[in-house]
C-alpha cells in the first residue's frame, strides 16, 4: 500500500480509536500515537503494510497524526 492511501486509512482508524479512549483528540501526544501504533501491531493490522522507504513506521504515523491534530467533534 502506498503512504498516501495508508495515511487516509490510518487517520480514519485513529479517529475511531480516539472515541474509545479517554484522550482529548486536540491534545493527543506522541505517547498516545505510540499506544495506537502498538495496538495496530498487536492486531497485525494491514494498515501497517505501507511503504516506509526504510523509515520507522511509528515516526511516520506519529508525524501524520500530530501534525494534523485530527480533532473529532460531535
């Protein structure tokens, strides 16, 4: 899977995951993205099957999520 596609799907999963956590989406931290990443790893999620070009996948995902600070509003 290409990074562009993975970014969209991971962002959607992050937003769903945040709804199950006691985390303010607008104040999520690297520790929160790491927990999310570990849960994806534990589930052997296909979302982690993207091209990383040798970079650490958590660092990539962390950058995507925190840079955009996807805040879920209802």
